[in-house]
C-alpha cells in the first residue's frame, strides 16, 4: 500500500506534537520546528526545495556556522534557533541554552548552567534538545544534571526545578537528558528518580508540570526497576478517547500513559536494558520500537518490534496491563541503542549500531533493503524531507540520500570534521545540524520560500470533559514547605478519561495514610480550606492528603523541610524494625529526606543513635541524600562522620552544602571539595582513621560578581574545633543555592559510613 506520508495541511499530525490552544493555532506565539522529532513526531518534514549537496570548503549551500559544541537537535521558532550547547573546560565548563538568529546565526541571547553533584564523564554534555511551546513561545530544557528550566522566547527565566534536589533524580556517566513534550497546559519530562515513600525505589518516572508556572500536576511510574537511564522522547496520541503518550523506559519496557493524569495503561517488557530510541506510531494501531540490549526471551542483543495498541485496563481495574508476546505484530533482529527511526508513509528508516541504513515495511516488518554507511553509529537520527534522507553519522560523515523503492542514491557525503550525535532539523528551507564543534545552517540560495503552512487548529473536541466527575486532581500534586509557610492548592474535577470538568472544586482535604504505606506518618501541616499551613514550629515530616467531594477523591503529597538553624542527633528514633539477616534493630531515616530509606538506617552505634549506610544493595553503594530546600543559600553545614574499612579499602563520608561535597576520602587520606568528579575536585592531605568519629564542617560564600569560596575543615570529634579551615576552593561561577545533604560511599557495599549530629546555620 502506497500513501502520501504527510497530511498536506497537517492538522491531525500537528495535534500529535504541538501544544494546542483553545484559540486557533494561527494566533499561536510560536511556529516552527518546535521539538526535535518535528510536528509529525517522526523525524520527517513536508518541506521542499532543500539542498542536495553541501561543500564546507567552498561554502556551497552553507548559510552560516556558529562555533560551539552540541550533541542534540536544534529547534526553531519565530525566526530563532534554540540549541543545547556546552563550552569551557574544567571548572569553567558550563552548559548553555543558546538562541541564535535563524537566518544569520548571530547570537541573540544565552543562559548558562553549571554542572553539579553528577556522575558525568567523557565530555557527555548537552545530549538533549530544547522544546518550544506554540501557545506561549516559552522554551523548556533539562540540563545534564537535572535542572529543568523554562525561559521566555526572549531569554527571561520564568521558573525552574532542580530535579536532583527536588525529586531525587539520579545522574549517570552517559549524561543523556532528551527532550520534553508539551500537551495543552502540560510540559512533561522524565528521569530516573529515588524520592521518598512509595517513590523511594529508583524508577524511570515522568513528571508533568503546568507549563506556565511550573507547578507539578502529576508524576507517573509506569515501569519496573531500571537497568539504565532513558532519554527517549514520548509520542503523543489518542487512545479510546484518552490523551496518551507512548515511549520506552529505562527498565526495558514500552509503556502507554494517560498524558492528563499519569495513569499507566499498559507496558510491554522486551529488553533487559534501557530503551533510548524514540518510538514510532503507525496508522494509530501499532507501536514500533527498537533497542540495543539483551532481549528478555533470547540471549541475542537488539530487536525492532511492532506491538498492537488494543490493550486497555478493564472497567474498575487499574493499569498497567502487562502485554505478552501475543501482542507483538512482528519483530526483526535489528540492533540500535540510541538512534531513533524515521517514518515515511509505510516505511521505517533505521540506522543500526553497525552503520547499516535499514528500510523496513511498517505493516509487515519485512526488511526491504539495507545500505552500509559506516562502521558504527551512536545517537544521531536521520531526517526525512524533500524526498531525501539526511543522515549524520558518529564518525563525522553527513549523508544526503535520495530515496528509491529499492535503495538509496548517495547525492552527497560531506566530512564534517567532528563527531555528529544530534539529528538534523529543518524549517523555512533551512537545515540545521550540530557537530561537536559547530552549529551549521544549510540552504539553497533564496531559502525560505517553502515554509510549511501552519494548520488552523482549534481545540480538539475530544479534550472536552463529559459525564460526571470521577476523580479529583490536586495541583500541585507534591509540594514542600518550610516552617511558617502557607501554600495554596487547587482541586480540579476530572472525568473518567482525565479531562477537566470543573477547575475549582470545593472539597474537604485531610491527612491521609495510604493503606500500603510501610511508614505510617503524617505531614506536620494542616489545610485551612485550600491553603496548606505549616506552623512556625512545624517538624521535619512528610505525608499525604486526600481531597474528597461528591463521591470523588484525589491524593497529594507534601514535606516540611528544616529551617535554619537545624539540628538532628537521631536520639528520638525508636529502633523497632528487624534487619533481615542479622536481627539488628533499626529505624528508618526521616521520611522527608530524599532517597534516604534504601541507603541509610538509624542504628545503635556504641551507645548512641546514628545513621548507618546500608550494605545490602550495590546499586546504592554511593548514597546522596538531600533533606533541605534547593533554594537554600549562604549557610554552614556540620556533621560527625565515621567510616570503616581496612588497609586496602575504606569507605568515604561527607556532607553536601549548596551543591558542593565536603568529603573525607579514606583510601586517599584526603579532605576534598567536589562538585563534579571531573570538573571541580580539589583536596588536601588529611590523615584519619576508620572507626573513629570526626567532625566535618563546610561553608559556602558567594560574592556579588558570582564568584565563590568553598571552605571545609575536619577534626577528631572529641577535640576542640581548629580555627583555620583545612581547605579553601575558589569557583569563578559559583553555585548560588542548593539543598543541604549527606554523602556516603561504601565500595562494593562492603563497609559502613556513619553520620550523626547534623547541624545547619546561616552564615
């Protein structure tokens, strides 16, 4: 069956990928290639009059070049190019949200972001793309260490979340972040997080924020325990009247999630590793995906599959439905871990890890032809436009291929002189491509005449709520308060599909302990109508609240964080939990601490109660735990630290102050200040012994010009505090805020780290 792969006016296709306003799209503030997969969510464009060849030496069809490193796909809106980039070395390395003039390449504005407390290595920065909202023109980006930011089109910061400090987002050496998606009033991003309570176990989670004010609307955990991170961009669609998205996850599943509520609908496990390539939706009845890890049912590596989309939880049942092999429509043994396929009509174009371009029939899975392009491929995905496939390769070669029924004719092969990891994008007759050295714009003379028409979109009637209110949604669905704070929430009435029936519901909101909660606790705050109030003497705590009205209900969660000054000696903990295996009684750490439960236990240590680093999970041999407000600044942090080990191996312990570690490193006998292992890491000799208590103190001061000084000192706990600091580190672009926390590293989960007597005070 042959079909025109694009809908000429693109109304239906644009509804998949762009934010839709109740007003016509003609009134939208932004038009262009607004997310890296394009308006059809397939890496394909309906533009014409694009170049068949380029020549960097002569400048043929090279409109401009801007020198900066990038590893993602640029996005284009209203004559501007937005890209994720990185420049600098050592502690001066910073990531950037960069805005250029699309026609000239001249810089309009940029925003800089530090890396902090991450595992990023190998220069794996800026592997992601900005997303632009059609309604507002705002730009969204998740940085490598997990700052999720929103900027106006002219560069004004509007809101941000440090996902690491706010929701326990983990980082990985590969540094991939991907791209957010926008649907109506929501912007949705993702990450592997280890939060608190039911969200304490590490999972690949999705977070939907109100795109205008940054309030969390919902979070979702559709999969199982992850094997890897995933930066696959979800695909928006309709399913049985519900607005949903499909994507792969870090646990090797393909998932379907209600985009309005976060409710998981189905999952299909087909890989033992993460799924990083974005999926394709074909004919709205099949989902096509590829992975490059070991298969769950064979020892072979890699597979492309198509699965049926018929599965849906039965009435009254909660998802997700777990799909089986019977839900597969076809499979092929193709291997690709990060490069996404491109869909053109009924044909899939996929570059495999061995550098083969494969053409696959989307209906049957039959491989129609393949063509060798390079010895291997990483990340970069092909772009289809104007009857051609634009294919960047990791070795720096850029192909322009004319597609035929039985193969592809090479129109041009240009050596770009740098690694290519990001996909090309296209708008207004211009093609944009980022290398690890420069951002290029290619176009024929007179480019701009082929701008695709923006469809006259009105709000899809399927989005209108109907029937009765079946559930309540409390917004924000998760919040934090400091003692003395008051924050208001809004209760929204939803229909059975998740769409809004009533924006402000009068409901009663009370403390709620879920029946499945292993720690029965309440947040030390009360609702006064729709205002949540924490008194000035409110204790550090966490809990849930349930809103009820007219037979419907909804749940939100919250935490009270410590104010300044703050002390914690753990003596009030009741050691009542039996540790499996050794019978030792312990207590869980404070519920409000992020990512603490599986990493720390309160134990009796030589007659005093203290935190002990757990040793039963190698995954958590390194523990980073936050317990304060990410907006905290200008404070001094102190704690008693004791480690364990022998002559060959020792554990490390430390504290976190404003996004800087102060660590006692046992193996190297050093006191170190670190923000990133490869960027900011300085230390001084400090001889210390295992199984002895030391007091560790850290202070951060930031000057008016943005530079800072980080100081640390350590001494035997039973001795007097020394006057001088052991180490002082200067940072030109200092972190101006950050959550307080603690750190413990037990190599191979063999030796404990102990923490006691935590103190915080303002400088």
